[in-house]
C-alpha cells in the first residue's frame, strides 16, 4: 500500500469516529431520540421525549 492509501483510510476512520461520537453525545444528552433530530422528523408532534 502506498502512502495515499493510508491517508484515505485514516480520513475514513476519522469521519466514522466523529459521526459515532456525535451520535453518542446527542443520545446521551437527550437531544435526539435516535433519529436525525427533531427538526427533520415527520412525527415530531407526537414525540414523547421530555425537553
């Protein structure tokens, strides 16, 4: 493998890490119920999540 291959793999791993970390923080804080967020949710009027 060349250096460029390692750089691409490192970038993919970094993006995955950041996405997983963001989802975990949002779930822990109660800001999201496991979906993309309340703003884009089609059933946000029926959400049982406490704010």
